[in-house]
């Protein structure tokens, strides 16, 4: 995609004599397609969770916040990038530029940290099951999610002068703490969570009472481990190229990485599209409700 943080922030507030003629390209059409599909899928899944009470559990709070973050990120980032790319020069106000940077950095951080929070939730549930059953609730999930949003607001620096090269050490530290570290924790924790899950499942299978089944222990009408597995895979595929790019750019001062940047941008956009699809695949109740909805439409 041609519209990036670099060319937006370096051309801000420069009077341009370029004619006001929209110039369409394949990358713009691709970006617009991602935007429309992302908004539709995430809005549909968000409203679906809100409407069906059986899905509103302590664990699903993290999914709701993640879906909302996907929507806010897309609205704030892609609308501005598409308009900027169409006319090939910056023509919007300083407020719009700050709006763009805010959504580009804060909500992408919220997205990543919600994946991180889902991982921590599974670590808690599998390592300390009694504590999790007794203390975790929807209220706790909302408080933790609000804390994550507040934390992300404290890390990035905003303004239309965003230049990570000039920010030097600050940009490198922010990138590592706010973006790279959560992604590494999510991926690195998965083998341990898998081990605990399989061990707990094997123990439960040896018992004869249904009260000790994994699904009843979580208290959720969802399959948290399956969701975690799918989201961890999406982190590896869609997020890691972006983390590698920004680490090389801010820490090692490697700048000739245009192909990696373009690929990472496309994959990052794909992440917001995949989230609601993965939720639908992981949640049996969602699949059944969607099937009923399709049957009603058919009749």
C-alpha cells in the first residue's frame, strides 16, 4: 500500500499545486476493500456478541474490546490514508493529521495488547484454575481491558511531526515495550499454555464426573483455548513482519526495507479482517446462530 506513516507525515501542511483529481491505483482499491470488509465483519460480530447473552461472558469481554479496537483503528487510519493516496498530497488539517496518528498508534497498540491480555487470561486459567474461577469475572475483564487502553495511551508520542529516526532511543524503547514485547509474550507463552491445556485435559478425561470437564471449568459458552490458538497463529503471520520491520528501523537503523514494509502493512490490515472470522470458526454458538440466520433468510 502506498499510503504510509512516512509519506503522510513528511508531506503535512505543505501547500501543493497538484490538481484535485483523484488517482486510483490497485493498492488504493485493495486498501478500500480491506477497509469495507473489516468494518462489516467486525461490526457484525460485535453486534452479534451484544445481542446474544449466552456469548457475553468474562472471557468474551476481551473479544468485544478487540473487535471495537479493530473498528476504531480502521476508521481513523484507513479513511485518512485512502483520501491522502487518492490526491497524492496532504490537503487536510493538523487536527486530521493528529487524528490519523492517534488511531494509527494507539489503537494498533490496543489490538496487540488485547491479544496479550487473552494470553495472560489463559495462563491464569490453566496455571491457577481455582483462583481464576473464584476471582475472574466480567467486571475484572472490563477493568483489565480499561487498564490496557490507559497503558497504551501513555507510551506513544503524538503530533504531526512523527519521525522515529529523530526520536532515536525514545522511539526504539516505545516500539519494544508497547509493540514487540506483547507480541513476543503471546507467541512465547503458547507452548506452555498448550502443555498445561493438554495436561489438564488428560487429567479430566481420567475422571468420571462431568463437572470437571474443561468447558464447565471455564464457565464460558466459548472455547478459549481454540480462540487463543487461532489468534496466536494470526499474530505470527500478520503481526510479526511489522514488529520485525519496526525493530530493524528503530533499533538497527536499517532503512532499505520498502518491500518488507509494504508486506507488513498488508498483513497488518488483514489481521483486522481475520479476527471476526476466527471468532466465528472458534465459537460453535456463533456458527449455529449464523446457520439459523441464513435459513431464515432463505425461507
